[in-house]
């Protein structure tokens, strides 16, 4: 079965270790980093969403007009627009990109972050709203006749999209989370379910939970699983671990220098279940399995994708193949030096993972004959 790789699209080189050396909005950098992914074997790039950031659909549209094959994953929060408008936006972007769009729905894991754009719903209410929102978007993409909707959060009459997504398709829907509500909604509605990179044992538990919720929702095929990591690679194990500790030192130095500017890493105990899980795992130890390192998650307060895979390209590839064997089919990998790491991971890790998957496919085909 195929394995896919997700990178990041961004307009500056800022990361947890590096203050921006580009301008805050460097469109040339955006094109360079996306092209680096396209040229080095990646499947798609993420256009992330934050209350204070740029509007990602505009950036995705810009990239769609300049690069020919890289797929585009657009992060979207349901609180920022009505679902009929969102369905129209997504269909337009899918037309512009000729069928390369996927949408990642973000319910929101922090009351404080949601309130920055006026969203005052509770966490459970947000998940219920996201569930209804996705259902409206799906129906707008597929309905050939005007339809009415009278739900808990949205109420409208006589809506139909004149222009559907490219060649009548429905863009892929991605969803993430680690709470009971997230498993329930994502397993029922998403094509892809995203989890943060955790040890193999707890990742297997999450996959089993997602599959069980999908079955409970009446699905015969569960969502594909996406797992996210921060790769730190070098030619030898010793050099990789030296680099890893330099990364950790740079994170701590940047936190100390920036103070309140990086308060999102230290807003107290995180509200979202995914970050809570990352910190609980980090409290149990720094190293798991062959390559998973939790020190970076601890240093950033479990902020998003923050557990690292450390080692040579061969070590990291074998670690990723162990996740593939559990059922992970999409790997999100974002380094700390965004552009250079995208190139190195694409050149040295992606081919090894793809070959490992091909070997598994050949073995399975041989066993079936």
C-alpha cells in the first residue's frame, strides 16, 4: 500500500529553534520551500492556521498557480466562516489546483486561542459544531439539487454549489485529535485521521480506538492514519544525537530570549488531549523504541507536532516503517531548519521508506500466490 509524506508550507524560516531571518511574509521563501518538497519526493504540504497568521487559502491559491504536482493540505477552523462559504472556497481551490486540495479541519484545542477570533463555545460544543460543519460541506460538494439545512449550529435554505470541485471529486478530509469527542467525530467523517507521533505501543492503541469508532459509526473502511514527527538526522548516530541536543539547546535559548513572545509554549497546562498525552509520555522518559525522543515535546509544552525521531536516515526510516506496520499511511515530518531539513529528509529518508514499503508489498503479493 502506498505511503505519503506531508511537509510544511510557510512564508518565513522561523521555527522553535530559529527566529525568522526572512521577512515575516516572504512569498519567495514560500515558493522555495514548497518547491523543495515537490522536487524531493514529498506528497503534499500543509498550509497551517493560527489566529494571528496569514490566511492560508490565499497562500494555497498562490502556490497552486506556480507548482504543478505537489498536493495542498489546507488547515481550516469552522469558527471562521459559514460552511456553505467554506465549501465554495474549497471547491474553487480544488479547481485552481486541478484536484490537488485536501482540507484539514481544526476544532480547536485552546479556549484562549479560539477566543482570539470570538469563538466562545465549549470544547464539546466545538466538536459538535465541527461534525455538523463537515456534513454540510460534504453535502454541498455532492448535491446536484438545492438543499435546506436546519441544524444546531447552521440554518439555511435552498443552497447549491454551481461549480463543484475538480472533475466532480470531493477533496480529501483530514481530521485530528486525541479526545473522546475527536475520535468519535473524526472516525465518523474523515478520510484521514491525524495523531501526534507517540511511542509505538500508544500509537497502536490510538489506531485501534479510531478503527473501533469508525466501525461504531457504520463505516466499513476506517480513515487512513497520519502520524507527525520532527526528524533530526545526520550521517552517524553520534552526530544525530549531538545535533538533537543542539536543537534542544536552541529551543531553550530562544524561549529565554523571546519571553512572552513564545508564551504559547507555556500557557500553563495545555487544554488539548494530544498535548497532554505528549507531556505525559515525556514525563515517563526521553527515549522510546528505536528513535523517538520526547525532550523537544517537553521543552515546548507539548505544542503540536513536537516529538522527534533521531538517528541516521536508515534508523529514522526503519522507525517510520515500524509505524507503517502498525497502519500509519501518511507521515508528517517537519524539521527545525525548515528548508534544509525538507531537502535532506526527502533525499535520504523518503526513498528508504518507500523501498521498505515496496518490499512489504512484494512479500505480501508473493505470499498471496
